[in-house]
C-alpha cells in the first residue's frame, strides 16, 4: 500500500516526463537542425509518462514495490522547476542550441543519477521489463543528446 507522499512522488514523476516532453517539443520548434531528435525524444517521454502511470497503478495494487529511498517530493519539484524555467527561457529566445542540448543532457543525466526508476521493483518478469524499458530509454536519450551536443 502506497503512502500519500509516495503517491505524490509518483504523480510528480509522471508530470516530469510530460514536462520534459513539452520542453523537447519547444526545442524542436526553436531549433530545427535537431528537430528529428527533439521530436523523437518528446514522443518517448510521453510513453514514459504512460509507463509511470502503469507503475503507479501497479504499485497501488501492490504488484510493484515502490521504495523512494531518500527522494522527497521537493527533489522532483525542483527538477520540474528547472524544466519550466527552460521552457519559459526558450520561448523568450534566451536559450541557444548549445544551451538546449546542454539542458537536455543534464536533465537526462539527472534522471539517471537520481535513479528515479531504480525505486521500483517488479514482482514478475512483465513488470521488471516495464521498469527496465524506462531505464534503458533514459540511458539511450542521454546518449543521443550527448552525441548531438558533442557534434555541435
């Protein structure tokens, strides 16, 4: 059974994925050189949000264990603030392509370093595959953005 603060963290993680998706959509519009990259990442972040929702539902049903360790709602909210700030600055023309790539690289790295998706443990192979798919995609995103950043 999830505690109220755990439910809040899970809801915030879903929102984080949607906000990152929106940021990448903005980047795709503002920086057409990497439009394909941003569009792909944006679509995959929406898929991640759907998977987080599935994990949330499975955790509520006690089919997935969620142990947030030291993560507090504050931590996820802070990342959400960074994303919102980047959205506003990009729309205002205050972010250039290097900044956009750096922000994306740092966001994906932050999600990996904070190990948000290591807080889930599946009780069966299907749920473990779901969890691992988000982890793998995040690592792939980091690699894709890092490659584009190094290219620039």
